[in-house]
C-alpha cells in the first residue's frame, strides 16, 4: 500500500472525492476514449471531446493520455496528480480492453508516484467481464472501484468501494438516497445469484461461443472481455448493422461508427448465442450488400 498524507490532513480536507481528500492534490489522469458519466465532473473526466463539448466549460481537473501507453502515463503522472482513473475495458470508446501488462504497469506507476488507482467498473463490473471486477483479470488491486448498472439487476443503485484507509471522515460527504433498502436487497440478490449459478465463468463461455460463431463480410476484429464484446468493422457501418440486427430480433448498440457493441446477459443459453451469431452474420451481409 503506497504512502498517504497524514490522517489530520485527510480528515480536515473539504474536497469532494476520495482521491483528493486522501492525497491533498487536485489533478486526475484519465484515458482518451473513456466514458465516465454525464454529471459535470464525470463528464469532464470522459476522454471524448464530442461528449464534453455541449456542456463546456467544465471543471479542468483532468489530463488525458492514450490507453495502453505506459510511457504517456508516466509522463502525465506529475506531483500534482491525485489519481489515475480508468475503465479496464473502454466500453463506449470502442470496447477496447486495456492490456494486462498496461494495468500492472499502471499500478506500479501509481505506487511509485503515491497516487491512487481508480477503476471505473460501472460497465465492466459485477460479472460482465467474467470477474467481479474486470481489473482483477490482470491480477491488479485498485484503491477505489465504482460499480452500478448490473449491481441492482435493473434497480437503481451504485456503489464506491475503497480501501478502509481512504474512508471519508464524518461530515465529509453524504447522499440523499444512499442505502435504500429495496435497491440494496436487490443488489444482494444479484450477487448471490451470480455466485450460486456460476455466472462469472458463464460470461467467458458466452464470449468464446460468439467469437467462434460470428462471421460475415466486413468484420475485422472481435474483442472484449466476457459479456462485453466489440465487433470492429472495416467500414463505419455499425449503426446500419445494429438496425438490421434489431429487425432480426437481436439487440445491440454501437461504440463508435465502426464498432458494434454486444452486452448479452450472463444467463444467455447456447441457443441464444447461436441466434445472435446468425443474426449478426445476416446483418453484415445485408449492410455490405447494400453498400457495394
């Protein structure tokens, strides 16, 4: 565990985040292509200028570096940096997994610079990528993890999990709807079901099944982790492919103009995987034929 500022300094801080309160610094490094949310600070942390532009000016706490580039990260981690914020798989940035070596290197850089490593697992966590937290797949332990979405199984809930030494002091932070009994009961049921039914392993089985079956003209690459899968196309046809799949009864989304994003449920059966793969093949053929 890297060193931290004194308890007195941390407790007296009035800054509104774990990272700032525990380091008494103000800057955060994030990744180009990342997505962290649509409230003011989360949007400012999002490494996609087109998403930030309609709402600027935003807070200027963030420095952006390319993903999977340790040299750029080392250069950006100046003494003013409190934390590195990253998604283990860039969900809306093209379903780009961060390399295991990069994640381990990022942990080392944060330790050397006495900064925190924050994993945004809102899209990737709670089994989506075949582990409770996708960053675990690289055998990396972050200082802070954010989770939401799948945690509630459809109920609205989010959580921040942090090392005990980083906890806010009394009065430093609060939440109007924190700890609601119904969402929390739902979250407990979700965690129990994932563990009981072996759904972490199932996520990887679904990935392997789709990767083995999906084919079609214009498909350049299949990438992702577990049940967060990106199909990179040779042309910017992702939107058209998604519409064709929808007509065929299979839901998908885009993660950029040339990436179809698939996020199947962890309970998908082999027959569902077959149906999805067939629909993708038909959609690719239809769109490629229309473009020819």
